[in-house]
C-alpha cells in the first residue's frame, strides 16, 4: 500500500534499529555469496502490516468541547524509502561465513488510511472525512548518526539454526496528512479548529506510532528477515 505524501510535520519519536542475524545456511556456498544475498535482501521492502488505530481527541473552541473520533486502518511499514540505499557489506574473517551489512532506515515510512468524524456533532455533521497519513523515519535530533540498521550474518554449528535479534537506537519521524486537515470538509473551512484538531491528532499518533513501529522493527522485521533465509544441513 502506497499513499502519496504531503508536507511533513515534525513529530518527536525515539528509535533507530540494529538487527543482528546469526545463521548457518547450506545454500550460502561462499562468503561473497553471503554478502551479496544479505545485501539484496535488505534492499527489499518488507511491507510489514501494522494494526489499526482508533482514538478520540477533544478540542475546545468558544467555550464548547468537541470530541472527534479518528480511525487509522490498512497500516503498512515500508522498509525501503525513496532515497535510502543499502550500505556496504563487510566480510569478517573470524569464521568461514560472516558478513555485516549497514543500511540506513532514514526515509523508511508507515502509511495509513484515515477517517475522522465529530462524535459530539449534530447528525448532519457526523459524516466522516477521509485522509491519508505518512509517518517517515528521520535522524534523531540529538544524534549525529543517521537512523539505520546493522545486519550481521554468521555461521554457527551448534545448535544448527537461525537467530535474529534487534537492538533499538534513537530516531525521529515526521507526520504528513493528505489532504491537510484544514481542507477536510468536517471542519467547514474553520482553519483554527482544524489546526487544533491536527495538533491533538499528532500528539496521539506520536504515541501510537511509537509503540506499533517499535514492535514492527523489533519483532516483525526480524521475522521477515528470518523467513527469507533458508537453512539446510
């Protein structure tokens, strides 16, 4: 699922990724083949599904509180951005098959289809407005290092198998919605109201995205990598 991006809106988030893979694989006949295979794997988009998000935000305008309900569905975490490319793979001489690859995760992004309606509005104003959301990973402001992953593949003999571990570092992300909230019909051209709802939405999606993207990078991406490497005696 790919949704067109809009103008990015800064939103704080911590985490970048280091993935360590340890494996023995009868198919990987040489160290150079291992390097090429892992590099090619990391160049692919894993397209990891993300759970739906449902939450309310409350804003006050003219002394009146209004509750808006938001639904985010069809979420996908894309592990290949528009500009990021796999970095170099380095051979390790400690074992016959051992390679470490470095890949930046800057420009990886999650997409959702969104809808919003006024929970406390009149019946005529309950019709939902639809929008798209893109959440893009970028460098964490406090770090000089770009967001990225390190993948290590190494032959082990006892026990025979594949182990995948993830270690999280700091990164940030930006949130973009299309169309902008100010253009959604539910706000009737009231830009101030749209801006207040957008601000509340960004605060909520920051926490929601932080948890779900962290889980995806820790567990689901590891599982994706593991599923792509065959193990044979």
